[in-house]
């Protein structure tokens, strides 16, 4: 599947962390704290970023969209904070 973002959206890949089973009992309402920022990889070249660039974005700005049974991740160019050199 080929996604071509428009209107300042950038197609990115997000590395999924695999959680190992834990043997510690936690309260039912426990929520693991998530890092507010994430490093993602640009998948489609756009105005300011090339395919393969690693960029830093706020985690809450990553949009996950299911297309034809596959999850696609998009981020607005304005939300990209930095390029990892």
C-alpha cells in the first residue's frame, strides 16, 4: 500500500515496543507514564524532510489510521520539533 500525504501531513513509522509479561501486581487503575515525545522515521519525502529522516514529535500528535487493514501513522509538519542528525 502506498500512502501519499497531502496538506502538510507527513507519513511516519512508529516503533512499537514489545512489553514483557510482568509478575508485579498493580492496581486496576494504574496507567504507565508515557514519554511525551517520540522519535519516528519519515517514510515519504516532503517539502522539508527526506525519506529515512528521524524526527522528534510530541507523542499525542501522532495520528494512527487504519487503511485496508494496516495501521498508518501521520504527523503534521508543524508538529515536528527536530531532526535527529
